[in-house]
């Protein structure tokens, strides 16, 4: 049995730990010495990475890296907890960094500290925030900064065919980086047409499913679908509402995912196709997910729709 490909946060940082710690701290004198266990009793996620580092000025310290697909408004408290647990476990001072991958809705404000007062007592935890959409793609490729190569399409100035080709070339030039190509394809799909991406590089769903960010997007869609289904179910009646709601929610999530794939690939979906998708069973929806990624046109996809 083949070993699963590791394309998570820890794997990315391990590709160039010194370049990474210098980038997140903004200090060229910082050196990475070890990637540590980031699992705690109450916190454990693949997006959390702790690096033991050192510098002439600060000696040994921890760099806490939190790579977040989308900013979570509970993140300030999470970062506060994360710092306290890490400093207690390793008995070293910590430099926490939050890296946001995709921009949040315009109604969400990203903050860089936890700040709370209760009964005259204050608690505060600062942390550095890096928003990838504000990081220049050209600088990442020039430095170079290999852990960020898969994110090039969503970086500032990175959403073009030429930048994608440059990132692919950079990954293929180093044997230790070539497994990251499907992850690069995944983030390229947010800004470029999938047929173009498939012409330039390989799209390997088997590898991509190992990505925590791919799984997070799937779970996010599933959670939204289940919630919508439960709400619909409650309206239909309490007795059967939850059971039917969960089933309807899963189907709703699959319909939404299928339509998102089609929109990414072919821009607009005709109303008649959307109506036919709404009538599909869960089994039919799951079969058509793979079809939607491989067909060359909407007409070809329509031929696979059940009558």
C-alpha cells in the first residue's frame, strides 16, 4: 500500500525551515533548529506547526505557525491559548504568527491580538498576522521561498498563467517539491480556468485529498449544507426533521459542490442544467463530481446527466 503524500503545513515548512522562520519574523538572523510536536490536550490541528528557532539577540525561542484557510473570528482566543500551552510545554518564549490563506468576507475584520478585561483584570496576547493575498508572488519566486510556491496563484500578482508556469517550473526543478504540484493546481483553481490548469500541470485528486485545506473546504460545504437541511427539516416537522435534515443537507452540499466545480470550469451554468442537478440523488451527485472535473465542455457534461 502506497504511503499517503504529505502536503500539509508541517511538510511545507520543513522544505525550507530557515527561509520560513526568517520570513515570518522579518529577521534574517533567525535560524530554525527543530520542528516540534504541536499537539496539546485541547488543541491539535494539521495547520498548527511549532518551530524551535534561535537568534543572536533572543537565543532559543518558539515560532508558532497557524496556517488558516479563512480567518476565524475565534482566532484571537485560540492564539492566546496556543501560546500559553506551547510556552508551558517547552519552557521557551513564543513568537506566534497567523497566516491567512484566503481573504474573508468584507464584513469580517482581521485582528492581531487578544485583548480582554474582566473585573478589572486584563489579558492580552499579540501575534503577527500575514495575509497571503497581500504577499507579492514575484518576491516569493525570486527569494525563493519554497513553502509558499503552492500558494503563488492566490498571492498578490500571482493570478496569471505566466506566474503559474513559473511556480510549476520551480516545483519541478527540485525533486523534493514535485509532490506539491496538485496543491498548486488546487489553489490555481481559485483564480484560473481548470482546463488551462490541466494543460499546464497534473491534477491529482488522490494526492489533493491529503491536503488539510482541501478537506477543510469540503467540511465547510458539508456543514453549511447540513445546517440548511436541518433548518428545512425543522420546518417540515420535529419528529422527522433532524434525520431528514441531515440527509437533505448532505445532498445540498453535494449539489453546491458540483455546481461550484462547473462554474469554476465553464463560468455560467444554464438554468436547465441547474434544475436537473437539483433532481439528482446523492449517489448520482457523487458519481458526477469526478465527471465534472474531466469533461471538456458543458455539453459533454450534460450527456452524463440522467434522463
